[in-house]
């Protein structure tokens, strides 16, 4: 078989495309590692200098500022995300079984549903790993910074009273918002406002430390980004064999 100049150029083009894709994947990994380093430093700064003083200030001033009445409703923004995501996933799954056409918006809904459910599970694993007590005591005399002066991480003893880090509410919120951030970028200012509102509600109500919210936002964004990337490559590498 004789290779023509066109074949050679085509082969070089395919090789160049492969190198570009490899470089893009490495760039994504590098970006994530840099973000992880920045978030780790931010969480450390919060733990050493910010989390305790903020929690004490909120506890001492929440009555005068009515922070619970004003800010607690913001913390409920992500509450319906998991059941809604699961319901929409099942509904669109039935539509696919029935042979109905799928659109980009449907794909985005499915990815959001998968992202928030995976974020919920991963968040629980990290809560068990870090074992951080809550800022305040809310139920069953849970260990807390305000009431028991319990501020240290209880490694590998998380869950229940030691489940403040990372914030599950922030994880769920950004697990969805990060998908929308990628799929529908023109609404990014709105996504930022929603994430900030949830974080302000959590910290201002003393449900979480600031560091918890930063870590939860990063975790949820990571899960959302990964879910989009895994889902986006499916058409080029279908699971179901094509005849």
C-alpha cells in the first residue's frame, strides 16, 4: 500500500489532535491540583485564625442581628436538590426507555442528578475521615466548639456529632451549580450569588464554620466537574456495542 502526501498529513493531524487532547487532560489535572492547594491553604487559615472567632461572634450577636430568622432560610436552598435530582433522573430514564428523544437540557439534568447524589456519598466519607465537631450544639447535646470548647478534628471518628467538615449543604449546592456553570456559562453570576447565599446562611446561623463551607464548595465543584467530563466522553466511547 502506498501512502500519499494527503494520508501523511491526515496522520500528522490525528497525532497532533491526540497530543492536544492529552495536553488538555493534563491541564485540567494541573488546574485541579492548584485549586486543591489553594483550598487547603484557605481551610488551614480559617482553622487557625478565622473559624473560632467568627463562630464566637455569631453566637454573641445573633440575637441582636436576628441572624437565625434572616439567614437560616438560605440554608434550606439545597434541601430539595437530592430528591428532585433522583426523581428527574428516574423520569428521564423512563423517557429514554420509551425511546423519547433526548436534548442537551435533559443531559444537563441527568448530570446534575448524578453529581448531587455522588456528592452526597463522597461528602459522608470525608465527614467520617475528618471528624470535625460543630460550631454549636443543636441536638442530643452534640459536641461543639461553643458549648464544649471542642475544636479539634477527630480523625476517622466522623459522623453524628463529628460531621461538620466538609459542609454537606455546600457540597450539594456546588455539585449542581458546577454542572450548570459548565453547561450554561451565561448565568454564572447567578450561580455565584446562590452559592454565596447558602454559605452566608450556614456561617451566619452557626451551622458551619467558614472552612467547612470552603471545603464543601470545592468538593461539590470537583464532583460536578468530574461528572461532566465522564458524561461528556460517552458519545465517543459508547458502552453499548454498535453493530
